[in-house]
C-alpha cells in the first residue's frame, strides 16, 4: 500500500514539474531563437506571453527550425 502512495506522489510531482515548465517564461536562448519569427508572425502579441505562445503554436509549420524546436519543447 505504501508503494502505491509513493508512486502516486511521484506522478503528481512529475506532472507539476511539467506544468511549471510549460508556464514559466522563455529563457533568453529561447527568446533569441524565436525573436524573428515572433516579429514576423505574432507582432501584435508582444508582451502578452499566453497569446504569443498560442500564435507561435498556430504558425509552427512556418517557423524557423530553432523556434519550432522551442515551441515543440514547450508542448506545442
């Protein structure tokens, strides 16, 4: 019974860590990888992270390879 609780706790912590990573802001490296694409496809969303993320995901097929990798690494 104790091992079930430990496994459940580990799963919850893993999911929480994934959620935090997805919600945290982009690193400077990620920002640089997507700077050009963000300006080209999503300029109206600068300063609005949730809308910018959604816009980049929506335009993923047109993004540069580096930015596409950033979007995919963040669940897009």
